[in-house]
């Protein structure tokens, strides 16, 4: 039926109604790693957060956002 959760994680059996949610979950499920959009993996969350603050793969998107709000 509508809203049916037909995407099931093979590792933990979580179910998702939206394929993109399921895919995003499947990428990290079962790993204790944090994966940046640039492809770098981190085993510690603090290292990952620090990296993301400076990562070039994320700055274009961030710059677009901040230029909208920082238009003095």
C-alpha cells in the first residue's frame, strides 16, 4: 500500500519507504565509520566533524548558502 516500507537493510533489517533513505542508511550501516561526501572515512566522530568543517567537497554548497544570508 501507500507508504509501504519495501526497502529493507540486509544488515540490520531496518525498513525504509524511500529508496534514497535506504541507500543512505545502507552506506553507513554495519560500519562504525563516518563517511564524508568526498569519500574520506573516519572512525571517530570528532575527527569527522572537524574534517567536514574544512572539506573542499562541502565548501561549494556551504558557500552558496552563506552568500545568501551574508549579503551585507
